[in-house]
């Protein structure tokens, strides 16, 4: 059950971009950086599912990117920095959970 917990951000991002693809009609309407970030989240989840706690660094990197993008004033209605902060907190918690479960398995 805990292994599925690591995949929540990647699945949510995939569903969101899949929904946007259905509404907009093509994959070209979505930024390639968004697909790269989704792939990073999925790669980090796979690493954490294999008990490699450093996989959380991928989520932290994507969260830091969201914070950086959200702090620029571009006139957007929705800012990305709150989502980045939540993603960093989630990734740190997931990394800690992975580290503790891997340490418990070794003992």
C-alpha cells in the first residue's frame, strides 16, 4: 500500500495532462517541460518503491521549479508556488517514510 503512496503526484499530473490533452485535442498544446516534470515524478516514485530514499529528490526538484516559476510575475491567474511548496513537503515526507521503512527492513 505504501508503494502506491509514492506514485500519487505522478498519477495526478498524468491525469491532469491527459485531461488537458482531451480538451485541447493534442499533446503539442502542453509544454514539454510539464512532461519532463511528470517523468521525473514517476522516476522518483519508482526509486522510492524500490526503497531508494533519494528518489524524493526528483519531487523536491520539481517543487523547486514550480516555486521558481510561481514567483515570476507573468500575469497568470493561478500561481504555482503553493503547489510547489506542497510537493516539496510531500516529497520530503515520502522520502522520510521510504528511509524509515528501508531502515526497518535492514534491522
